C-alpha cells in the first residue's frame, strides 16, 4: 500500500497552526539580537524610581507648607492636648468601671449565681430538710399541690428582694449620672482652660513679635547713623590726605630734580627708577665702551663657530661615504637572501599543491553540501 496524507481535524489543525505561530514568534524574539532584552526592564524600573521621587517631593512640599503656618501648628497642638485629655478621661472612666465591677458586682452577689456556681453541688441542701422546705417541688414527690404553707413568707421575701434590687439599680443609675455630670464639668473646665491658654500664647506671641520689630527698627536706625558717621569721617580723612599729599609734592625733593635722590641704598651701581633723571656723560661713555667690547667678543665667537661647523661638515661627508658603502653591501646581501627565500617558497608551494591534490582525491571524497548546513538553527528549542 502507498502512504497517503490524510486530512487532519479542524481542532487539531488549529492547535498545530497555533504552535507553529508561537514557535515563529519565539524564534523572532530569540534570533533577533537587536530587539532581544536580557534581565529586568530597566526603563520600567527607572520610571518607577522617578515616580516615587516625585511623590516624595510632593509630600515634602505639602508637609513644609503645613508646617510653616503658625496658626495651624497652634491648632494642632491644642487638638493634640484635647485628644490626650479625652484619652485620659476614657482611661479613668474604664478604671472606675472596672473598680465598680470588682467591688459592687462580684459573681456571688448576682441573682443567677446559683445557676453556674462551681461549688453548687457540693454546697447544695438535701432533698428535704423539713416539711416546709421550699426546695421541694412537684418533681421531688415531697410536696404536692395545695400544700403551699409558706406562701406569705415567700411572697414577702420576693417583694423584699425585688425592692432591694430596684433600690440598687436606682442608686447605680444615680451614681452613673453623677459621674457623667462630673466628667462633663471637668471636660468643660479643661476646654475653658485650654482656650485661655491658647489666647495667652497668642497674646505673648504678638507681644514678642512687636518687641522684635521695635528692636529691629532701633538696630537699623543705629546702623544707619553709624554708617553715615563712618562715611563722614572717611570723607574728612580723604580730604586731609589729599591736602597732605599736595603739600608734600610741593615741598619735597622730587620736583627739585636732585641727582642724589636717585642713588639707591642697595649699592652705588643701582638707582631708584621713579627718581632717576638720566645718565651722566661719563656713564654714557662707559656704556659705549662696554658695547664695543661685546661686539668684538661676538665677532670672535662667530668666527670660532664657523670653523667648528666646517669641521663638522667634513665629518658628515666622511660618514655619508661610509654609509653608502654599507648600504651597497647590505643591498647585495638582501638580493642573495631574497633569491634563497624565493626558491624555498616555490618548493613549499609545490608540496602544498601536491598535498591538496591528495586531500581532494583521497580524503575529502564526500564534502558537505549547502542543504547539510541549512538543517541547523531552525528551531528555538
């Protein structure tokens, strides 16, 4: 039988096509080195860091604007004091309730204590103490209907117990009402005290600000007066210095052109530049004589330099002739060496050609084709 291609079902064909599409997308992500990303998303992390810094800066600005308002700070302090007082009052009330429960509402004083008394069975009375035992009911088969001999006493005791219970409840309500009124009175007093304290603080702050403004104004006026006085004294000193300088110039030895003033204290051959009026004829002759001696010395040095350069030129010519002879000898050696290398390279080329022929004929008889290389790197798995 011949192998035939059977048509696939639609669901299986869709699944195969989806897998092929995912494989193509995966190959495009993995094989594309330009768009492939390794590790975490740096841009997303950087944007998150910038967003957090911007949010922190906004919170700092908002907190700073809230903190700079003195009235708001004062109101916050008053609110904190009131909140602390409310908390303390609640704690005191809770402590009072706990103390009342501990002293006035103990478990054994309650009416239903006999229902959950852990020592009830141990302290219980016998089935019947006497003929008039109130504990004997119909189920005990000790007392029957019509034998209620202690009805009057029982009703009187029940009424007395109910009256005591009502009096206890009334007194408890009165105490609670008195405690509530006392707490409200304390709260009102505390609020009034806080308001007076806030007004006093505001008044003290206003007085301090006024005193500070007055002190600043006085200090500024004193500074202005001091600056004006210093300026006046500086002007007066400048005028006095100018007058003294003019007088010194008019009466000093600088304008008299005295040659003795140009002599420096550092030596007889040195002068003061701002007082020197020129050289004397003797000094001019001495300068000319020194210049003539320098000219003769320079001429002698130039002649010696020319002689030395001529000698160096002769040495250079001799060295050039020797260098030419050496270059000619080296050129002949290189020609001989090149001939030997050419012969050796030709021999190596022949040996390599023979080796390549051997490899192509004997070793590489089945070279891989292009189809062999195309079967690699075709999937991302």
